[in-house]
C-alpha cells in the first residue's frame, strides 16, 4: 500500500474533520481541522474557507491552535459534513495542504 493509499483511500483524506458553519450565510463558511500527530507537537492546524477560496475575493486562511478547536465541542464551527460535501475548490485546497502536511507526493 502506498503512502497516498494509506492516508487518502479513494482520494479522500482520512485525518481531517470538516464543518459547515451556516449553509452559506457567512463568508467564512467552511472549517477543516487537520488531525493526527503530523508535526510532533500539540495542537492542531485548521483551514477556514469561503466557497471559492481561490477567487480574488475568496477566503482561504490557515491557522493553528494549541488544542483542537473542535473538541470537546464543535458547535461554534457549525455542523459536521463529509469531505465530499465541500465545494470542489475547497476540496482542492484541503488536499494540497493535506499532502504537504503528511508528505504525500
């Protein structure tokens, strides 16, 4: 099994949690939390995005917090969604970051 198959079965990142804040009422609608011990440190990286993070007027920003931002509660991030429910551009941005984090070619 390749590293990509291990961390991305069927092209879907395994070590993330995805959230939809409010079904499109706000600009920073989506949050993706990267999970796992990928940097040998405490805390978590996350990505906040609009529906079109690559658009000149879109939003796609990285962040880090000393503890997971979605546990023990995640209601402030909205409802949990599947990776496949993210818009295509959001999926692309997540995969790009995910591959970099986990050193996948």
